[in-house]
C-alpha cells in the first residue's frame, strides 16, 4: 500500500503537468476563437454597420408605415348561478362547467355566426379595417384575392343577407378570446385602428354572446316544453287506450262487443276485409313485376328502345335515377349526332361519345333490373302476408269459445290504466311549471369588466421592434460578415502563404501610391553615354528615392532571403514571376535589381524575358532597337544591346518590341538563350529575370532550365488561392526551385485586422522608431 502511495506521489508532477497542458491548450483555443471573432469584426466592420443600419431603417419604416392597432378587452363571467327556486323548476339540468365547456364557449364567441351578428348590428361592413380599404399589406392581398377568387352570381344571391366572407374573416382575425388562469372568466379582445371603435366592438361582442346564450336557454326550455306537451298527449292517449281495453276485455268475455256483435264474428269480418286487401296488394305487386319484366324483354337487344319505357311502365320513369340516366342518354345521343355530322363518325371524340352512350344505356337497364328485383321482393312479401291472413282466418273460424281467468286479466288492465293516468297528471304539473318559468329568463353570464378605449397601441410595439431590429441587425451583420470572410479565398497573411503553398513568405511589400515624379528623366552630369537608362517609372524608383521606407525594407528582406539561399545551393539567376498578370512582378524585379546594384557593389543585370508583354523594356528603354532575340540569333553581341543605369550601376537587357515573336517558348529554351545566360553568369554576380506569369503562358516552364531559383509574386487581397495552387501544380519544376513568395501590394493598415498574431508588428510605430517612413 505504501509502495502504491509512493508511486502516486512520483506521478503527481506529471499529472499536474498534463492538466496544466490541457488548460493551456484550452486557453489557446479560446484565445484563437476570440482573436478570430475580433478579426472578423474589425475586417468587416463596414458590412456589420451597413447591415445594422439597413435593418434599423427597415424597422423605422415599418413603424412609420404600419398603422397603429389598439386592443380593447372585456371580461365575461361564466356560470352565473340561478335562483334556487328557478333551478328546481327548470326542465333542463345545469351542466357541469369544466374545461371542455369553457373551450366550447370560446369557440362560440369565435364563430362566424356571432361575428356576422356583430357586423350587422354595428354596420361594420364599411369599416376600413375589415373591408380592406385601409393602407396595409393585408388589404392589398384581400383585394387581389377578391379579384382572383371572385364569387359567382348565384353565390352572391345566396349570401345577399350575410356580410361578405372576407369581412367576417377579417373580423375574426382581429378577435381573440382566452380563459384567465384557472377561473371561469373569459377575456374577449378586439383590435382596431381606433381605440373607441375597439372598445365598442368588444362590448358589442360580449353583449351579442350573452344574448345568444340567453336565447339558446329560452329555446331549449321551449323545446323541452314542446316535447313535454307532446308526451302529455301521448300519455293521455295511452291511458284512454288502457281504460278502453278493460271495457273491451269485458265485452270479449261476455262474447259481445261494444256494438253488440260477437267478438269472433267481428274478428272474422276484419280478417276477411284484410284478406281482400292483401289479395289486391298481391295482384298489384304481380302486375307491377310483369310490367318491369316486359320492359326488360323490350330492351334486351343491342339497340333497346328507351321510348318503350313511357308506354309500358310509368313506375320506371318515376325513378329519379332512371330519369337522370335517361336525360344523360338523350344529351349524349344529341351530342353524338351533332359531332358525327361535324367531325365524322370515325373521330375519336365521336367514338368516345358512343362509348358513353352504351355505358349510360347499360346503366339504365341495370337500374330497371334493380327495380324489377325490388318489385319481385314486394310481390313475395305480399303473397306471404296474404297466406298469413288466410291462416289467421282459418284459426279464427276453427277456434272455439274458451273461458279463462278473465277477472285477473281485468285487474291487470285496470292497474295499468290507473298508472298511466297518474304519470299523465305528474307530467301535466311539470308542464305548467315550465310555462310559468318562461316569464323569468335568467342569463348564466355577465360582464364583470367592460371594455374601455385603450390609452396606448397594442401593436406595433416600438420597443419590441427596436429590440428586434437591434438584435436582428447585429445578427445579420455578423452573419454576413462571417459569410464574406469565409468566402474571401485570397491571400491576406504570410501564414496563408506558408500553410497553403508550403513555401515561406519572403516579404510583405506595401502598396505604393502613384508617384508624382513618374516619367521624369534622371539628372546625369556631363555627356550622356549611349544606351543609358535615363527614365524610370516613379514606382520603380521608390527603393532608391525612399531608402528609409517600408517598401525599401521589404525589398531588402527579399535580397536577404536570396543571399541566405546562396549558402546552400547555387542562386545566381533569380526568376521573378507570378500566377497572373498585373500582380507587380516587374516592379519587384526592378526594385530588387536596383537595391543590389546600388547598395552591395555587386554587378547585377536584369533581363526582360516577358517577350509577349515587354512592359519593363517599354518603360525603361522606349528607344531601344535591338533585344536579346538579336543575341540569340547571333545578329548582335551582348555589348551592343545592353543598357546601363549610371545611378544604380544596373545593367539591363531589353526584350523584343514592335512585332512580337510567335514562338517565345522555343526562343527561351533554345541553345542561343542558354549561351547568353552562360556569358551573363561569367560577367554578373546577380541575374534578375523578369518572367511572364505562369497561368496564361508556358514560357516560364520553358525557361526553367536557365533559372537557379524562382520568386513568386502574389498580389495581396486579389489573387485567388486556387489560381496560385493551380499555377504551381502545372509548373512542378518552378515549384521545386521556389525560394519563396512575396505578398505584394499589401495594405499594411489592414493587415492588423487579418493577422491576429502579428497585428502589432504592422503598426507604423514599430518602424518610425528607426526612421522608417511609409511609401504607400
């Protein structure tokens, strides 16, 4: 045990160290997330502010455009208790007021019938809030819906005494009802553009509801009284029948009836009469069945004559189904005759009509068959009834007079007659009480808090709209800012260069404004030698004109990277290229060559190999007549075409001007070009080559064998990442010899918003301490 404790004590520092490491990693993650969020807000502050301003403007416009709405409330108490003597006399039991009953009352208040009643009472059909004449989105939609779904003339005539459906729907949309907590109180709310009208309508709804409830109770009592009256009549009849039964039984046992005729004889007479009637009914049913069968026989062929129905059996034509089918048959026959004449008997529409005619004709025959089957059943029933009466008559004739316990039967009949008379008297008392109660109507509901005109509008709520606008504006702004930041697929920081391209970022070259001295010739003392560079574009002279600028320091960083690369491999010929045109590679090449020639004392030459767009030659030596193509073709020597800058000791080999060569890639990969670069290697310490861009041309790949190392120029905030990746992927020999990339035209002030780690480094205060100035 002690041994385990000792091991735990030994492992305690490691556990604490692991815990501390996890806490530190969590802190870094939180710091990274915080820095990312802060960077997004700083980078996209304009998007956030614009989105916030637009949302707030929409909220303000909404508050200005949407008319105010005022809501009035009235509270109604349900289950107002009746007086005790009224409850005792009531015919209808009081229902238990539970949740379902309250919900039922809420639905009654929200019903169309009650809405129509209030609309008619207050003449609200012309109310602008309901008929859609007010300025609102709902009114425009109501007018459009009315145009599209306009009711027919019949529908308008049927609803002449009712308010329009859209008015009722608008009224119901402004009406809300709810139960207050767990009480029996219902709150009725109505919204209107006028506070007075809202209160009047809310009170009218409560009054209409209470009147409807009272009318319903009165009507229910009347229905109960009507039923009770009818029941009294029935009980009276039953009592009289029972009393008469006693008398009849007495006569039966004395073998006489009330008229003095023997009961058996009277019974046989009645049975004879019933037998005569039954035989007549059987004969009628048989004749009717014969007529149906005659119709079926007359229409059993392929072309039955429907006119035979009128002459054979009127019962068939009295059937609504047969009548309807016959009308369809005649209509189809008429249309078939017209269409056959107009379209021809072989037309598909005529054939389809003939098919429908045959189907309708078959349906008529089927219906006649069904009627015949029904008639047959009636005939069988009539025969059976006739047979039963004949059997009863036979029994009555053969039955002998019997004597039984007549006295006991008479007592039972008399007891039943007395009981029915007692029930009749009881119902008569209840009926008289209900008639008297109708003169004392009591409503079960009452208003406990009438509606009054509201002092403030219920909607739109200015505070809520402002809060929603504030939250929504900030949320939308942050969302758009994050979306735009995620879609920003361009190079912004050195870390992106290293992570995406797998190569170091040599320098951040700040963007330069257009120089006022651009195009002015340099001042040279004495006689000007031949092929002397006298004019530099203003931006390409910045590294010399402003040596203490951040631009010059960025070019020094590029030169230092080249020199450090020389310690490992040969790096005499440096090619400057980019993925796309206009990324500033020429300015970087000229500035780098000027810096080397002016400050290090090394011999440097810059070669313009961008033959299809020799912008460098056009800017430095616009009067040059010969180019490196003449040297490659052995028509001129290097000494005859080289130009010299006396200020920076820079030599320059121009490219072709005027008519461009067709096969520049063949020229760059030719033996003459290799010999030229071999001579330049023997003469110069640094050879800076201005190459064309990688993506549009293959010239850089053709000249890769001449170059020791490449420098890729990437424009800050403009060049897409996938374009640069594709350019390096399509030129693997260039990628393998790449020293690094230069992030050109960098907005130094904006860098602090994109690089959360080194944001303070880009501040001018860090460089002003050493005398640096901004050159942008």
